[in-house]
């Protein structure tokens, strides 16, 4: 509306100025002079229309540029808001990282302590297994000696049968079978 009003005012002023310009007949002019004056007025009117159209086009381009500037300003504001959000998120992530690094350090110490504890437990278990193996070996050798010296012949025969079964299954060689048999009877 404002643009229409401005254009109308400009046109009116130009037309009034052109119409009020005195047409002074020059000496020796004929009656054709008023026609020439009218032609000049129409020519000026067309020039005014052309200039008005150009002014309208420039005003339209200015408004279009203003709209683009407005959109760009909105986009800039949106990007500033997004930048602020990302900056805040970055700060939060940095603080979370610093906290987790502290937790990771504690976790590292805990892992070292657990590793040392596991090594100590493994050494204790290894010592216990060796001790049990040595004790079982002593018990087995002493029971073999007691068994060979104090048992009757039926128990010895059962033992020889068991050893024979083991030899038949391939778990004992003939040499091992004979060695066990001699130990059973107390021979060396």
C-alpha cells in the first residue's frame, strides 16, 4: 500500500509539473505548435511511465533483497543458537571426559591390585598341589610296601589280575607289569 501511494504521488507531481509548464508560442510558429506541444507532453508522459516502472522494479528488488537479508539474518540467528548448543554440549562432554579419566585411573589401580592378588592365589594353589602330590606319592609308596608285606595271597592275586587287565588294555607295558608284580611280592 505504501509503495502504491508513493508511486501515485510521484506520477501526479510529474504530470502536474509537465502540464503546468507554459507553452510559449515562439514567433513564426504556426498552428502546428500546440500539436507539437501535445506530442512533447505525451513523450514526457511515456518517459515518466518508463521511469516509474523502473522505480517500481528497483523498489521490488529492494524489498526482495530485504527479504533475503531477513532470511539470512534468521539463518544466522538459528546458526548462532545451534553454535551455542554445540558449545554447551562440548563443554559437558569435556567435563564428562575428565570425570571418566579419573574413574579410569581408579580402575587401573584396582586392576593392578586384582592382578597381584590373582598371582598370589595362583602361587598358593601351585604350592598346595605340589604338596598334595608329594604326600600322595609318599602314601602310595608306603601303602604298597605295607600291602606287599602284610596281605594274604588272595589280595595279591586280585592285584595281579588288575595289573593284567591294565596291561591288556595297553595302559601298562610288560616291563611295567613285571616290575609291579615283583614289588607286590617284595622283590626288588
